[in-house]
């Protein structure tokens, strides 16, 4: 190989002299200079030769070129790639809660959860092709005094244009021992979607509207909540705050989530990131709930919160 490379580099200038190529500054030719030493150190060239980037060239250049009209193609290719990335992000976020929706509908109908083998069929045969989705809901949590009623607001808004996404964190009633105050029987979650099940369905055979099951309307407005871990067994003795962390992803890569009636949401809450010694530079108010692994449940956010989160 060394002898063949020396012969090639000794004579390659003839390609430029004859006008066959304007230059030979080609990455693959340059990488050949390093092959001999790389093979001695690393063995076969799998996964570190220039073929490793061929797939990227297809995905990021060839496919984008085909999607353009071949005139002033570069801006079109960049726009096409950006849209593809947004579609992937949207698809992954939708898939996360569609599984929970299929589980919820199956449970309403049959009174028992889906098994993992039943889930694909349930997803493919869901009788819903659209939902009413809401970005905000207001409610009045339990009043602690007769002369004042609290109003709470929860938002679940995806990003739009220059407006950042906002998905609020909440305290959800989960156990039979849950009450209007305290944390016993509750769990912390982050609201990702607020919606209502439809009142009519489309018959797949006749395409005619059919009334939805009666218990769908009785379910009322629903929320898809991504769970945090269960609260720590005791509050920190220094600041008296409980902590939560992000649980491991499911085996399919989706976060742990569940659909709950919004009537089970007791109140909104504020999670403060548990800052490490060296705070990552990319953390900010918009993404810290996505990036930080551990949080403190802030029980000093308001007087009402101080009286209820203990």
C-alpha cells in the first residue's frame, strides 16, 4: 500500500496539467496519507475511514438536493433539513403520548391495561384522527381561608416562531391518602398536552359519524403528564425542600408518562434545578427542565404553596 500511494502522489499532478481536474484537494485523497499508520494502530479501517461520512452525505446533501428545484438550491436544502429535524422532534413528542392515549382508551373500554403485545394493534386501530387540544387551563385549588380564593394557571404550549415552549410542572393526586394539603399520596409531573376526547367518531367502514362511548364524555378534560420520580422520603434539613429526579426512559426510549383527568391536578408547582458545582453553560430558563437531572420542589414560591407543600 505504501508503495502504491507513493506512486500515486508522485504522478497525480498530471491530472491537473492535462486539465482533467482543477485541483486534487479531495478529503479522501488526504485521508489515504494516514491509512498505513492508522491500520498499524487500530487495525481494519471500519468506522474510521471516509465511508463513515457517506451516509451523512446522502442524508444532508443528496436528499436535500433532490427535494429542491435545482435553482439556488442551497437555501432550499437548508430549509428542507431544518423542517425534517422539526418533523422528527414533533414525531417523537407525539409518539410519547399516543401510547398513553391508546392505553387510556383501552382501559376506559375494558377496565384493564394493554399488554405490550396488544399496543401496536391498539395504536393502529385507534378510532380517533383528531383531538381538541388546549394550551392553557385555569382552576381554583382548594381554598385555605373563607375570604380568599386562589386561581391557578397551567400552561402546555409548544414553541411557535420565536416564542419558547412552556410546559408547567404540577402536583397530581395519585393515592387514596392524598389531601388538599401535604404531599402524601401525590406525585410531581410535567404537563405536556391538555385535550378532550371527541364526542363523535368516524366509522372506518362507512366513514359516517358515530357517537363516542358515554364514558369518554364523563372523563372530562385530560392531561398527558410526564412523571418525575417519587418525592424523596424526607425534606432536606437545610432548606426543607423535597427533591425529585428524572426517571430512566422506558425500554422504547420514551419518557415515563400517563394520561390523567385534570381534576386530579391539585396545583401547579415550581421545580428549582439542583445546581451542580459547575453549572453547564447551555442551561437557561427555557431548557433547564429538560437538561437538569435533579430538582428541588420549591415550597417558598408563594404563601399558598408554603401552606400546601409540606
